[in-house]
C-alpha cells in the first residue's frame, strides 16, 4: 500500500492508528498524554446569517467542537482558544486582504465589530485565556508555540473555522514545526466558495492533509476511540 493509499484508508475509517513513529503514552484508550486542543476562530463572522462568511453547518460544527472540549477538559489536557482580530486602522493587515496587489476597500475581523466575538454556543469559561492572531496560521506572530512548549505539548488536535484557511494553515504549520497533528474535519466549518460547498471542501482538505500532514478524523470516531 502506498503512503497516499494508507492516508486515504485512515481518513475514510476515522482511525486513530498512525503508521510511522510511535505516539507518546496516552491518557485514555487513545488520547496522547502530550495532546492539546486548538479551538480556532469560533467567531460570529462564521455564525451570523447576515455575514458573507456564514457557514450553514455552524450549529452542528460548534456542537462537535464542544464535545471535543469536554473530552480534553475531562482528561486535564490543554484547550487553547484562538481568535482572529485586526486593529481597526488596519495597520496589522499585511497581505491578508490585498493579496491580489491592490489595497482592500475594507476588511474582516475588525476590532470592536460584532463579527470578531466568540459565538455564544461555544463552551468557553469566561476566564479562559486566548491567543489573538492576525494571520491564517495560529503560529505566526503569536505566543502559541511558547504556550505549547511550556505545557510539554507535542500533539495538536485542530478544530474550528475555516476548514480550508485557518484550520488547514495551522495543521500544515504545526506539521512543519514537528508536531503530530490530528485534524477533526467535521469539527471545522467553511462557507466554501462559489463552486465548492462545505461538505465537498471538507473532503478536499481531508484528502490533502491526510496525504502527508495529519491524521484526519471524524469527531464521533475520534471520541469513541479516545473514550474506549
């Protein structure tokens, strides 16, 4: 079996078995003792029906994210909340919204806007610390790696929004920083594009990441395996 075929088989089965280097000791049937959950951008930009970034499956997606949070909390593993936020004057945008070479007339995730707030359905203690980011990857320009290192984390489980931007970017970046990566595909959401709807976009990202960056799971299978 080729590496690509093995990755496809793992993604299809939602398996927690990984070919290659052995994973660390687990805290349960199959949750690595060095794992942390990254909860990325569960913000109203993706959950308000009036938003151009609205994700149709946001309600069930957040419910699955909450199940993952409950699992990690029960195992006393870190849960890191990450939020995308830009200064109102746009001075920290970089190439985020002018990637075509022309300045953007306006931009998303502006500080003080309703769109940047956490969705009220997200399980998040009021005192929970957060990591603010200004780029797709949660690692760029943030304290994420320092926080993971301080808690001896070597495995990151990824959920949140958007499947094909911030979640995928975090997975690829984590892999290249030598973390093990578990990508919870159906616990990520996306509005898709003009030609690709959310279920198909999830499938595409699953295929790409599963070919060499991450173990790809469906939430129910991941929870079942972790709980035994």
